């Protein structure tokens, strides 16, 4: 009888930043079981550090490792995020919010958006439901600059609210580093000069630092950023570009002072060749311009970014280059790529940190022994590739669902061929507003509804079941719901007051 493969005893994480230290924090529990966990990073290598907006799934990661929310928000100069406001995306002058949480309530088992859609399609002023934003407590609170945590009472309107965070990614990495090192993770400072592989299997056996120190391991996690030192450079896993669908390949980031109290949402404003972000923290506001270098030069992109600022810059601008896409596989041999080393879609819906934690959670559920089961590796790759592609389609939707024709960039996005998976979803939606997100899709039906309706993709009809509901009854239902949501939002504390009471940073000074 063949002996079972031995457990992993030495795990090496290459690279720090958000990806490296989130991974280290998650696997640090293994240290108590006798596993040696080493993270190698160099202070001389900067991190990307522009992704400061998150989505609600970060709650799951923080809860899994026992992070106290109030301490975490204070330590990262954080604020709360109820959604994303999109400006000028469908057409110039448009504004809508992609809120976190749910729209309205079902009525006799019929989805709320179908009821809203029927009322909208009646074209009767007496039945006009108004914007669907009015029926999401997250959107209503965001517009008013208010915030409160969700209610635990499922009957309360506030129970349908969800939220995420704006945070300083560098401070978050430092916070997680302290956590991981306290649990037994060893940090090694130094730049990697070479990577050693087994001559027969091709498995990675060690990384060698420029000063000659050798860090051996049985299992390696590549968190080396866009370079993808282990998965890409060493193991040769190819990169699959999605630039033909997502042409933005550059970003310029610059922090500013505050122009007022921090708002509880991210803002994304469409530009002639991309879009600008605005992310409020306690100590500063993060700003950036994501753009296509094929449609605008760096100097013009920077001018547009600076022209859109509402306060004084407090640091020099930083430029980042990227190609939207992913590695063909995220796990190869005895190496898993987490974060930018495995792929990058773009920051439009704040998915980068989610993809880090998704990779970590899936890794923990399929943590290997030294036998490195191909079946388990295939399962990991299948799951992550699907998730990347579901997110990709949702991001493409924002660019493609536009009526803008004022630049070559938007003409390209509006008329380009899109993935079959997205085309099929759009065709189904356009008929009767049907939506069926995949079982492992990050974005729920509510997210798709927000963008589709926000960017003026209105179905031709609604679910036939709605026709059985008397119009007068649905009018009263909608009016009551809209009123309750407005009243609930008005009663919530101001976002700034909530932070001051519960999770103010010790020093909220510009950095």
C-alpha cells in the first residue's frame, strides 16, 4: 500500500502588500499546527496601493480571522461605503448609484424589480415609480450622507442594507502584518535574485535573495504583483489579455485634502477616454484617472484628473500600467498566485481585494499535502477562472451599455463585440427583465439591475406574473415603500458623526 503524502510543513509567501499580508493572516493559524510560514518582501519594492475601495465581501474575511471592525476602521483611516455613484456613464448628465443591499421587497413572491418595471412601462404619471434608487436604503442613505449598520430584524427596512469600506491599503497591509506576525508568521526582508526548481518535476524548491540567503519551501504563494515572479516568470503560465474588451490600461492616482465631510460612497465619473475615481478616507481623499493609452496621452489624462479635483493635492501623482486579464491558470505545480500576480480586471467595481480573499478562501478549502493532487488543483483553477470571467462580464457591461458617442473611446466600447456569456445575459434581460447570475458569481441580480437600469437598458416587458397584480395595489405598495425608505434614511446618523462616535482614527491628518 502506497503511503499517504506528507503534510505541508513549509509555506513561503513571495511579496507583501495587501495580497501577501491577507494571505499571511489567513494561513497564520497553521503556525499553531507546526507549519512554518515565511513571507519574503522588500521595502525597496513599492506596492500598487491605489485600491482603497472595497465591497461587502471583505466582512467575511475580517470575520474569519477575528478582526474587530471598529479597531480595523480606525487603524486604516477608513470610512464606510454604501455603494458607487456612476456619473455620465449611460450618457452625459446621468447619475445613478450601484447600492449595496437589496431593492424594495417581493410582493407575492414576485421580484421587486419586476414590479418596478411594470409600473415604469405603464407610462402613466399616476403610476410612475420614479428612479429605482429610491427603493434601496443604501442609495437613499448615501445620497443623504448618512450611515448606520444593518438591522438584525428581517422585517426592518434597514435589514436590506449592506456596506463595505474605504481604506488606506498600505495601513491595512500593516495591520494584517502585525496580526500575522503575532500568530507566528516570519517576515524576511530582501529582494529575490533567483528561483530554484526541482530538475525533474519543475516544482519550485526555494527562492534565493540577492545577498545569497536561501528560503526553501514545499508550497509557494506568489503575491509578487504584476511581475508574477513565480507563476508567470518561473513556471511560465501565460497571461490571457482582455484588453480588446477592457481597453483601459493606465491609471494616475493622486491624494487630496478633504473638501468637506467624507461621503459614504465611491464616485466614478466617466471621462472622454476612461473614468475618474473619488474615494474619501478619514485623513485624505483618494483620486485617480483610469484611461486607455490608445485614446489619450498621459499629459492630457493628468490634466483631466487635476481639473476634476475638488481640493488641493497633498502628494505627487503616481502612474500605473496594467493589462486587464488573468493567467491561464492560477495554481501550477506547487505554486498558487494570489492577487495581481494571477490577474487584474481593473478597479471600476473594487473587485481586486475580493479576488484576493476569494483565492485565499478557496486555497484554504483545498489546502494541499505534498502530493499536490491534480484533481484539487483543477478544481481551484476552475472555480477562480469562472469567478474572474463573471466579474469581467459585469465590468464590460458598464462600458458597453452606453449611448455616449462623443469620443473614439466610447464609440469603441459601445460597438465592440462582447463575450457570448454577456450577450446572452443582455438578450434575456431585454425581453422581460430576467436575470440569473451564476451560483458562484460575486455580483447579485441587484448589482446587474443597478447598472442595467442606471445606464438606460430598460427591458421591453416585465414578468407576466406581475400583470396579475392590480395597478392600484402596486401603486400603494410602491408609494409606501418609498416613503418608509426615505424616512429611515433621514433618521440615520450622519456618516461623519457615526465615524466620530465609533471608529475615529487617532490622528486624521493628511499623509
